[in-house]
C-alpha cells in the first residue's frame, strides 16, 4: 500500500497548537515519530497521490463482553497521537477494527440477560452469538459495541470503524489469505522460532512456566493482570493448526455448527481446495478458498496481515502482546517476511485500574466501562486521565471518594492554565483533554467544586428547588441563578452519589433535635453552639461559614478567628465538628460542614442546635 504525505492547505484558526516537548510530552514525541515514519514510507513508495491518507493509526477492540476502561487505552493512545498530528495540519485516519469475527471464547460472569446456556455458542463468531436477553441488538458483538460507540462519540474520538465480520465475509482479504496459505511453511518456520520459548524445561531454574505477558527477568503478572490479558482478546493467541498434513494459518468456521473447532486435513495450492473436519459436530467438507469466505486467518497472522493491508503506521498494544513469542513480536517478522509490509510503531501500554478495585478484565462482568465513567465524570476529565500519563505508566480511575480529589486536581490545573503558570507538559495534557483538533468538548459554565455539588446532591436527594437554593447561597455576590450553569458537572455528581456511594454512607439530616445529646452537653459545648448560631446571619455563604466553623474553637480559646491553628486547636476543631455532625446527621462525619449548613438552612440549623 502506498503512503502519501499530504498536508492541509489551511488550518482552523480556533484550534490551538499544542507546544511540543520531546522530553515531557509523550503525545508530541510519538507524533514526531509517526510523521517521520510516514515521510520515510512515502519517500520509498513508487507512487503517491494527494488523496491517499498521510498517517494510518489503528486500534482493535474485541466485543466479547463489556468493553472496559482498560480497553479504552487501546483507543485513547492512538487518538491523542492522531489528534496532535491533525493539529499540525496533516490528514489522519484512525481505524478501529471491531474484532467481531473472533471466536466466542467463554461465557462472561455477571452480564445481565445471559445464563449457562450461552456456553453452547462457544466457538462461533461473536456476530453469530445471540445478544443477551432483552437486548435491542441483533447479536452479541453489536450489543457490546453499542455502549462503546456512544462513549467514543461523547469523548470526541473520530475514527473509521471496520467490522472484521464484514471484511472476511465480503472476501476483502481473499488475496492475503491465499498468499498466507501458499507461504504456510514459511509462517510455520517463523512461529517455530518462538515455540521453543514455551518449553517448560527452558522457563527458569525451577522449570516453572512463564506466565502470559511476562517478559524474561520481569516480575510475574498477578492473577488480575492475567485476567486482563485474557479480556483483551489476546490471551488465547492461536497461531494455527498442525495436522499430519502440515501447518495451516487459516481456520474455517464449520458449515454445519458455525464453530471454529475445525481441523484442516489437506490443502491444494493450485485449486485452493481446503478439506476440514469439525471436532464439535463431526461435519466434514472440502471448500475452495478462492470462493469460500466463512473463516479467518489465525490471530498471529491476521494482525500483521492487516498492518500491511491498511498501511498502519502507529498501533499500541497491551502488555500481554509484548512478551516473547506474543502476537506483536512475532507479527513484526510475519509482516516483513510474508506480507512485504512494515511493522507499525507500537508502544506497549500498561494496565488501568479502579480505585479500591482489582485490575479490570472484560472476561468478567461488572467491570466499569467508559459509559460507566462518563456517568460520574465529564468527558474532559476522563480524557485527561489518559493524556497525562505515558502509555507505559499504569494509573487508576476513581469511582470512590478519590474522584473528588481528581476533580480538585483538574480544577487547579484549569486555574494554572488560565493564569499561565502551568508547566508546558501539564498545559499540553489539559489542551488535549479539553478539546480535539476539530472541536471543543462541552464543559460546565460555572465549574463549582465536585465535592460541593456531590454534598448538595447527597443532602437534597436531587430535589432541584432545594439544590438551586443552596447553590445560590454559596456566593451571594455572584449567585447561581439556574442549574444549567453548573451542568453537566452537577448531573455527574448526582450520579456518583446515587450509584457509587453506599446507602449507609448517605447523609440524612435529622428531622427533630437530638434532645438527649443536647441535654447532656457541658458549658463549653453549649457555648460553641451559641457562637455558631449567632454567626449564621453574618456568615451565610460558603466562605463565611467556613470561617465560622473553623473560627468558633479559636474564639473559645482566646484567639482571633483567622489565627493560625495550633495542634491543640486542631484537636478542638475536630471535636467541635464531630459534635455538629452528631447533632445534624447522627454520625461523627459527613459532607463538608459549610456545605451541610447551607443545605440544612439557617432556621433548621438553629432548631437542631439550640441547646
């Protein structure tokens, strides 16, 4: 495939160019490498045309189950690089291959609408497996693709989708399949160079088997990482079948039961006749590969074939693809020696975890997906989590209380970007998160702290009139007049409260005073409540109430309200806060007190705290 380097004649004036920093900005560094590789390929091509794509970057997703946030790194890494190249004025294609013609390997756990009966479909193409009960989609693959397609649109990811079912059934790769079959002995020889690495006698001093995804000298992967490797669709990296008649890199799906539990028994290069038998149902037949489309190349041959066919310049892969003998390593030799192509630039990306949870595996149900994340965080924040870390750095996505800290960090970065004090790499990551080369992502007009919005949503249980009342009192000099000013962040915070915070941790304000506790208070506690109640009217704003609740213990100790707290004062403050929480919500902790007081309202606070 020829590759031509084409530059746009015009650039959109409103699209900022992200400053390059080869030392700290990984996206710019890869963009430099990809452009240079594209130019090298174009210079070596015999023909080039103005309409040919400059750069092809690629991702592959297997809709074998829920497509999780770890799989999203497979998309976001090339997307960010492609987007940077677009900002520089080049034309880029980001291909997402839906590996929906892969075999259905096992019934995932925890997926609603399925049961053990789905095991009868193991071995069929994903597009031939029924969707979970109640699904609006025609098959298994389409069901699990749908949520990811919607999430990618919200994240601003532009791509060209390719269904491998459609490609294979249309005979698109017929020439490549026949070529691979003709050179099956050569492919077998390449694969055989690595098969010896799997010999248990050569796996270490104790003869222990090297785990999937583990490099020599590398710390063994834990079980969750192995499961994540399986969930990527690459764990069962079938390299073809061998029989008494030789090796075959092509596997037909059975014409009777549709399963790939088939064994090739003969092949004729001249007639392209392939004979096979099915071990699942016993069916046997002879087909002509020059006409037959119901099968596919095995993964270790299929992937490098597509690199050559599509002219892919950049495609990352997970750690499970990077071990000795794995698909990316072997594919580099197959694409050169068999398909006369070039292996793409292919950085390895690390695992993505969830705060408080094990690493993710799409082979198990219940793992968070991009759609789940976008219910509790805005698209720019989710993009930022992938943009700010190099691909080989693992990171976690927060579904617990840590999400509040992440939002605080993001808001602080926004402020630094606005005043010009952000470091170049941080500013670049922010730009990539907030907008693409084509458009600005939707943002909240008045981005109040996420923790504040979550506290209000918790206390009001989503009642809009109460929510607006509280938010309008946060800053009396510049009040919120419509909830639209704080959306979509408010909606994300409400979703987080209702879906991620356990019921026992939700805030329920007392309906009546705790008379027993009030009656047992000593003089000092009574005085602290009096000082607080007296200050409500003059301090009724978020900042004012913050000063008030922290200042009461200081005043009682003989200090000014703005005095720097001593260790003894900090203890007194914690004691005072625990008393307020107990009297207001019946617990020792709760939402930030200033927000809680605003939510409860001055009159009700007086009623609940009057000793």
